[in-house]
C-alpha cells in the first residue's frame, strides 16, 4: 500500500509503532519515575521537583481522591496555570483511575459552569486567583470536593510565602471568595498519605482526558481521549 503521507513525517518519526508497550499513561509515569527518580521533572519559579517527588506526591493525591470514594472513571477538574500542583494533580488523578478535565483558568462563570456540568466533574483543584469564579456556579454543578491552592503552595518556605503575599496583597490578583468545605493542596496530600493509594487496573480503552474545545463554533465540546490515544502519541514521538 502506498503511504504518501509518510513523506511529510519529520525525521525520526517512525511509520509504525507498538503502543502495546505502554498499557496506560500510569505505566508510563511509573517507568519514568523509576528510571529518572533523582532527575528533575519540573522547574517552577526556581523550585525543582524530581521524578521521585512527583511519584510520591501524585500517589498521595490519588490516595486523597480514593479516600473520597471516587471510583474509576469519575471526572476531576483541574483549573490552574503552570504550577507544580498541576502535574501532581494530573498524574494523581490518572493513578486513581479518574478522568482529567482541564479547565481554562480564564473561563468566565458561564463557560466554567457549562464545562463542569457537561463533564459531570465531582471534584476540582483550582488556583485561588479564580476561586471566585467557581463560587458563582458551584451550586449548579455536581462538584462536591474542592481544593483551592495558592500559587506558591508547593514552592515551600520563604519563597512560597513571598509569592503568595505578592499575588494576594501587592498585585491583588485574588478576589474575595467563599467555598465552604474547601481545603488546600497540602491538606489533600496529607489525607492521601494517611489513606494510602490502591493501584487501579487501566488499559487502552479507559478514558484518560475530557479535553474541551475552544467553543468558537458553538458550546465547548469534550474530546474523549483514552489512555490508548495518548500512549500511541507518546510512542510515536519517542520511538
């Protein structure tokens, strides 16, 4: 069979892959955290996180979700910019067998309400800068569990406190908000540490993400991305 599209592949991209080598994204994370344990996985505002630290923290987050009784396939919304909390929550959600629903931090209340209702998300992690947006719509959604995280929460020590002070009181980027029952990110990790994490069986057909479109041609729609979808993409990019 002639495959003219292969002529457009960049150098190093294979024509065929075997995504079966990666049964799930969790298997990929497990492999990376084992092989590169002491190497830097993420850098944010001068603070580094090793793969070993990512492994431990994401397991704790998964343990927190499981302590709430969230079962395999339940939706967890993440609404924050590039912070260290994001990969911990993302991989922790996948470890718990739940589905990640990424929410644009710049969403209006109307846009956020639509996405939360459409996805059926029951838990959310949101940076405190946008908690006031969630406050306006949460009663009309299925959200039962809320983590509100300050931007500097995982930076630690003086740096984290300084970042939070500047964001809240100097730049005044945190409007007042009220979400009864909300906890911070470290509280969630602490609960997860005590609860422990039970591995969940995952395969290529299990849903990993509900990734929403921009909504330029109508309401935003959630694209269903399975573990197999993303594993195939990773396998091709790194074959």
